[in-house]
């Protein structure tokens, strides 16, 4: 399942910043382009996106047709196709917007932190509230949808790369234990890959957000100064 995807924190070069076509490269990995960038959404579209997000996270998305979504929301098929041109693309747009909102709120939250340790803790745990609704049905559907899985992996890669830089800065400032930040990032990567595996969540009986939160807390405690 998830083990077939390239590791979230695979070895790459340093952050390169803005690149062609409005995308970003983080240590050699291209940050996923904003899938809503060239789309114009009105207030009704925004409401529908929120409704679709709730359905996707709580019930999954593999068995839900465009017609069923239109009936549930309710709206016309035409309005849904104004969001994206296919069922698959609608799911990708919704997931992309979810992770971008998560990242935006996290970066805003860490501005209020004073220490690098608090910044790291907030960076890893603050945005998990956005994933509270995610059920095992959602995770299982992600595992069977390569495009969605890779989109999520790309967003997690961004987070892992940010964590590695935060660790390096904190170690240099003497606020973290003198560990290897690259190894720590690879460990974080491996843990995320396992936790977002539906088989792991099923066997442990824990939700996606709770599993990530517990792991992130263990990770942050591991980089504390003795």
C-alpha cells in the first residue's frame, strides 16, 4: 500500500524557492501546484467545497458518484463540474485545499511561539485539528487512489523538509539535542508513512489524526535537550 510510494522525506538538495509555472521546489522536490489557482470559485462553490470535504473525510470517496454528491449537497451536476472537470479532480482539489489551509494556519500559529522547541511542537501538532474528521474509510480510499496518495505525500514532504530545517537551526542554537537532523527527518518520514497506512490504523484502533498526534509528540520529545 503506502510503502510503494516514494518516501516523504527522500534525500534531496536544499530548498531552491520559486520555480517555473508557479510551483516551488523544496530540497529538489516540487511543491504541488495550487490546483485551484486558475479556477474562479464563488461563495456557493466555497460552500460546496466545504460540504464535499466533510463527505470525503468522513465517508471516503471511491463509491460516491457525481450524481450522489449533487443530491447530497444539494446542487446541480453542472455546478459540481464548475469546481473541477471530473470526480477524480474534485477529490484532488478538495484534498489540496485542505492541506494548504492546514499549512497556512500552522505557519500563522508558529509566529506566536518564542522558542524553537515550541515552534516545532506547534508546527507538527497544531494543524491536526483539520484532520479530525478523517475516518478509516477515507484512509482506505486514499490507499487505492495513486493520484490522491501522491498529492498527500507531496504535502507531507513539504512538512518533513521544513522540520529538518527547523531541527538544524535549533541544534545550532543549542535548543535541541545534538542529533543528525537528516536522520531525524527520515525517521519522521518513515513514521508518517506507517501511520497513514489503513492497516496500521485498523490494527491499532486509532484515528488518523490521533495517530499522527501521538507520533509527533514522541518525535518532539525525542529531540529535547537531555
